[in-house]
C-alpha cells in the first residue's frame, strides 16, 4: 500500500502537466440520451445539466491556479480558493471527473474538503463531511456524466506521475477511463516465472508448484477452493491463496491458463492463453493495481495491453489492435472436502503461496458491500448475491441465482435457458451446452456480473 505521504510529492511533480493537458480541447463524449432508470433517480436524484464544448480560457486559467499552482507551490491560499470557487460556479459537472481523480490521492484534509465542496456545488448534491471520493464518484458513474475534453491526457498525467509503471497502461482504446480508479496497490511488473521476487504489489504466481490431495493436510474440508478441470486433469486453487495472489499463470491438461481472481467481485475466472491467432505470444497476465467499477484491471506483461478482466478481451495496446478475445474454462467454486472427494486425483497449490496469510475478505472487509465506487447496481438482486454466469449461443448473457439453483438441481429439477444447462459439479455449479460441452462459466457477485453484462437475463425460479 502506498502512503499518502509518499504520494503527495509525486502529485506535485505532475502539476504542470495537468495544466497543459487541461488547456487543450478535443472530441466530447456526449451524455447518454437514454433516460436513467427509476431506481437510479431514487438513489442518486436527478443529474445536473451538462454543457458541451471546450473549456473557456478563463476556466483553463482557473483550473491551472486551483489544480496546478496549489500543488506546485504546496500551498492553498486566497488565490486557490478564488480559482476553485470559479470552477465550482462554472456549472460544468464534467470537471468533477478531474476533481474525483485528484481526491483519490490528495492527503491534505483541508484540500480534500475543498475539492469535495466544489464537487458538491457542481453536482448539486450535499455531501457529508469525510472522505467523499467514493460518494462523489458513485454519482458520476450512476449519472453517466461525460468526461471533460482531453480527459485521458489529464488522467494519465495524474496517475503516471504517481506510479511511473503505469505509463504504458493509460492508452487510448476500447475502455471507459472514467470508471478506472486506483486500487491502493502498485503494478505487478515483475518478469515471468519470478513468483518469489518481492514487490510492493499483489504478486501473481507463475507456474506454481502443486501437491496431491493427500499431501495437502493444511487445507480444511470446508475451505473454499476454485476447481478447474482441463482434458481430464484437475487442480484446486484455494481461495486463501487466490486472495493474496489474485492472478496465476499456469498449465493444466496441456493448456496454458491465466487465472484472475477479483476479491472485490467474488469472481475467479480461467482464460486459455494458448491456441491464439498466429503471431500472438502467450499473454502473461498481471495485476495493474487499477480497478474498473471494483473489478481488477489486468494487463499482459509482454505488450502492456490492458484486458477487460471480466469479459476477457484486450481493450488497449497491440492485442486490442489484433482483437484478441480469450476463451474461458469453467471454474467451480466449492469446498475442498467435496472437490477432493469428487476428484481424488486432483492437485492443489502449495500452502507457501498464501504467504502466511489467511484473509477472508468476503466476511470481513467487503461484508457491507463494495468498498470502491461502482455507481448504480441493478436492483433485481442484492449486490453480493452469488450468481453463476454464462453467455448463450445467441450472445445473450444470463445469470442464475446460485442459492436457488443449488436447491433446484439437488432435487433433480432441470435448469435451462436457451442452449444453456446447469449441472452440479463437485459441490458447485457449471453451465454446459445442450450437447454437454463446457461453456466456460464462473461464479461472481451480482453487482459485478450485472454491470459488465448490463443487458443480462436473470434466472431465479
């Protein structure tokens, strides 16, 4: 975790870049013409009016004084107060995206409160005293407030000035940079197969050593594992390890896999990283330290192409230019006792990969809901309800409420949606095609599945 004391000097160094970026104008992202759902209005109220066009010279000057001079000179005096007041009275809510990005890193309580008050005036909302970065950002997301001109250039300057390792991450592509925030950790940019190298990051495990089920005496039968089977070979990835590592690059059943686990989304996924189009080297998946609507942002170590972790396609860089879409293998979320009974030949990662830790984020840190901004959440299920998600042959995403599906399958009911069929597997649930072939399903929290598949169908019975 990077301390606020370490971050402030880096913010000071990028202040001049912010001024130049803000002075430029470019194509605008129009606010959605679609009316907001009633549940969004009920929770967040009506959005403010949003202007179009470039920032005026006067507003560019005010932005420079408020956001550049204040950090360059490490002061906050009458000049900055007047400039921020000018910004706050501009009636341009687009500028709150920049305010939000700065709020994420600013350590000064006085400056944070000043930024929060400016955001409040621009959005027409009163925010209680305290750390309002998340609240402000939730409103921006829920209302789909457009970004200001040249937003990526400004955001890139802020973020890469703080973490230089992100300089190749922030690039144009098929990604909504408004939704990307800092997860509180640094980028994992260690070379491949250097699992034990120390880093100030969430360290991926590459080619992890494994043991037999009988040798894994450190695991209790009720410990949660993520089970994967490929070509008749089975392996368990204990949640205790995945909550520390969050990413594994492995080989199973003769296939290469990249296995991200987003603790915030309750989602372990498995992507095949072989059998790719000619000329594409196996992606080595890493954790960037960034989040998009509380879902980890992963990238390829070889090309620094960013992936949509939840959907598995490259969104920036060379791999996006080649339109790379990774295929998924099924991940079964179950308990160790049931998994090893069903698959006694299974291997399992060694205890040492847990680094001596045994976190339980689901029942601890995240027990009261998402801890990072996610905007609005489809109200059909609670945010942390477990669902099994898959995509039909027609391209329609569908989520099955796990608790209800388990009961129905246990009593012998058939659960089907178009070509999708659900089956019990080692205490968990998987989705198969009408012919029984694997559809690459996985479990996730409802808020994550519904936000990355906003048109999802929902099976509840």
